[in-house]
C-alpha cells in the first residue's frame, strides 16, 4: 500500500515523467484510435506501427544521431508509404485487403529489422537505444521525451477536437459526407496523418507489436458501454489513461517488469470485462435478455394453447391435463410442467391437482396474444399482399414482441376487423367489443 | 557448410509457411495467421517452463493449443460479443503477445529466450546447435531436422486432406452441403499454422514468419489461376527469398530473417508489376493495344 501512496504522490520526478508520459501517450492514442476502430480499420494501425520502423532507421542514418525530429519525419514517411501501398495493392491487383495489410506489415518490418541490425553493427555509438522502438521504453522516459510527447499529444487533441464532426461523419456515412461537399479525401489524409503521428510517439512507450492495442483496445472496450460517440471517446481516453498509469505503477514497483506489455494487459483486461459485463451489449447481458425473451415466448405460447382449446369448447376456464396441451403442440413433458408452474406462480394459471386452467388474468393475456396474431395476419394479407397461407410464421413471432402502442395503431389502421384471413374471430377486450 | 545449413533451414521453413499461406490468403485469413504467429508466444514460454528446454514436442503441442485458443477467442468475440472482426483480431493477439513478453521477463532466469529472438529469430545460430549421435558423429543442426519434419508433416496434412481443405476454402457452402465440417477444417488449418509458426520461431522469430506465410503465397497468387500450381510457385518464391535473403544479409552484415522478409517483399513487387496474367505492366500494354 505504501508503494501506491508513494507513487501517487508523484514526489519522485522520475515517477512524474513516467506516469505523465504514459498517460499522455495512451490517452491520445486511444482518442485517435477510436476513429480507426469506427472506420473498421483496426489492423491498419498495426500495419503503420510495423511500417514506421524502417523510417526510424532511415531518419537515424540521414541525421547521424537520434534527433527526435529526424526519427519522427522518417517514421512519418514510411508509415505513409505503407498505407499508400496497401491501398494501391488492394485496388490495382487481385490481392485482398487483409493479405495486403499482412504483406506490407511484415515486409516493412523485415526491412526495418535488417536496417536496424546493420546500424547496430556499424559501430555508430549514438545508435544505442534505437531498439527501444521495438519494445518501448515507457519506464525510462526522461524530461526531454516528455516535451516531445506533450507537443504531439496537444497537436493530436486540438486536431481531433477541431475536426471531430467531420471525422465522425466520415466514419459513419462517407457517401453523405461526399454529397454535402466535404473534402473527403483531404479529411482522410488529415486523419491518417494523425494516426501515423500517434503511432510514431506511441511505439516509444509500448513498442511496435503492441501499438495496435493502445490504439484500438480502449475504443473496443468503450464501444460496449455506450451508443453516443462523445461518451465513447471520453471513456476510451479514460480507459487508456488508466492503463497508462497502471503500467507506470507496475514498472515502478517491479522495475524488471516491462511497462508496455503491462499497459496492454491492463487495457485488455478492461476490454474483456466490458465484453462480458457491459449491461446491454455485453455477452452476459445479451444472454440474459435472450433468456428472458425465450421465457416470455414460451409462457405466452402455452397460454395461447389453453386459449385456443377454450375457443373450441366455448369456455376458456376448463382445467386441462398436460397431455391435452401436448396434443395441440408438442412439448417435453417436464419442460411444459415447469412453464405451467411458473405461470401458476405469476397468477396466470390455476392448478387443481393435475389439471391446469386459465385464470381471468391468464385469459386476458392469452387473448391479447391471439388478437395480435390474427390482426398481424390480416395486416400482412391486406397491406403487404402476402398469401394467407404464408403469414402464420411471421405472426407467430410478432405476437410476442408488439408494443401496446403499435397494437393500438394496428387496430386503428385495420379498423377493428371482426375476423382474420382464415375467418377466425379476432378477440377484443370486452369494453372494445361492446362498442363494436 | 554453415551457409548451407542456414539456407537449407530457411528454405524448409519458408516452404511449410508458403504452403499454408496459400490457404490463408484465399480464405481471407491472412491477418488471423498474423495474429496466431504473435499469440503463440505465451504457449512457447509455458512449454519452456514445463519441459525445461526447447523440447520440440512439448512446444509444438503448446503452440497448437494456444493457436486454436486464439482462433476460438477471435471467433467468440466476433460472434458472441459482436465485436467487428478486425478489432477482435487486434485485441486478442496483442493481449496474448503482451502476456508472453511479461512471462519472458518474469522467468528471465529460467527461460532461455530473449525479446530480440522473439522478434527476428536466431537463424544465424542454427549451425551451432547440432545433434551428435551416441557414436559421436555430428549429423548436422537440430533446427534443420525440426524444420524438415515440419515440412513433411505439412505436406502430409495437405496431401491427405487436400480435397477437404480445397472445398472448404473455395466453396464452403457446397462443402458443408456434402457433409464436410467447415469448422473442423478451419481449426485443423489453424492448428497447422500454429505449429509451423512455432517450428519457424527459432529461425525467423514470431513476427517475420508472417512475411513467409503471406508474401510467397501472395506472389504465387498473382502468377497463376491453378491452385496446385500456386502451391508450387509459393514454395519456389519462398526458396528464392531464402537464398537471396541470406546473401543480402551477408553482404550488408545484418539480420538474416529481416533480409529474407525483404526479399520476399521484393519478389512480390516484381510479380505485381511483371506477372504475365495479372501484372500491372502487361495489363497496361494490353490496354494500350486495344
């Protein structure tokens, strides 16, 4: 615990540099990366991350030292060339996009490795530390790095804020953007430049391979919590910042630990939690919702059968044996009994020994389902001109899903008809019925 | 002799990769191959810890399992959490690779692996690790045998399952209609890719193996419309990359694996421009002739 307080007090300037630098890098990458995520170009970030390596080596060879401007310019150039090549290969040859990305990524990286090893053996003393670009060096950030990072982070943030509307429009509806006269190509160019810039500084924290993670994983995680783009960007940057800070903390407590991979493990954990536990989009939430709907459908189907049996005898409240229900529609006996028990608990069914009968409430609910079913069949035949023998399946689904508002509109549009296409009577509630 | 050993090992590795790569790029799964090659890293480290050495059998098993696990996770996030495929791939492999790197630093004393080796392999050291028989005879480097066996296994796999792999690649709907499980062959192929990746790991590293998986196959794809010819051409492209790459590396005094990847990219570039059927150069000439 002490270590945590010591870390959070930021009294040690080294901690300040590392923590502040990591947060800057991860948060700004997360914001820019959210656009690559929304553009469905997640792996392009990966390609750029690999492709900047030869550029960094080239920058070094030309400048003769690790001048940050030379390295960034070099990285920028090859990062850009890689994107142009992917685009070119995809459009001009029969090679598909994924192959083109993988090809460019690995070949550029190979060229980068070749150049790096040549430089390392060249005897140039100032080359040491160049390999930090491979695995990142977040734990050994110093003041001057921080200045570079801050400048780049500010550029990224200002550009994103200034062009937020244009970027979002491009991500969601490129054709519309074009039709209202936006310079789509130009905006894409700016966005891509921002991504390249984010990658160039980001790889210094986490390295080439893991760069893709700090670009897209925060966005992927944030997407599960919201449908609002502004909220998503805010969450993505917060997730990014948390992972940056945790990474810095871990490498502070355990200096032998690499910071970059830990940042990625933290952000991945946040993402996995989001994938599973996010309320509406998460795997578990989705599963629960599906189970609930399945239950409703089962319940209403059983009530419907009891109602239909009641129609045959002109009395809805006759208690029935389980076998009578099964004869009308097949169920596993045990499954049916558990549905019946559930309905009994909810007060829709009354049980007398082995006989089950509708209650007043149960009859009303079943009546509504049957009514919607028959109204829908009529709607499909009259308005959609579908043959009467083709409408049952569709009605069987919609009867469980229609909201009361839509139900009312359906009644009004059709003018409270008396019978469905198969001449079965459409049952309304008593108050409506008497008015007719 | 050392030169020959290195070139031979590289050729064997690139041939296995090229063969599997043909299936990958036609199934539009090049990036899944990329993901697997990164994701096997924790599998390699675990196998290392369990067996205490670079015992190949444990490693291949560990890699096979992790490779299938990766494939499963990518599918799971895509299907169950409805994450778009590209993001699903990106999230999964970076996570596993990060775990692998952390494990390497965690067990630095116990695992004879370093980060550079992960990135670009140690093919230059291949001739040093030789097998010496009980009679004391030096019968050549271990890596050579490992990559030879992997190539044999890959060839056997493709030979025996050719029809099924072919059908599930080109017409999955028809394949499942006649009772071939597309899922089974999907996973079988991914298992093979994982094993090849691991076998190539010591030679070219976990990342440059992607170049060998994709580039020769993509080159071959530009040269022919016949799948069997494509398999052959891909192996040829892999071999040429290995030989020329080796001499390029010697000439520049740099990483051999990096040079092989560079050459494989060069070959692709040449094919892209000068391929008789699909090359940009001849297409242009034809267009002008019309």
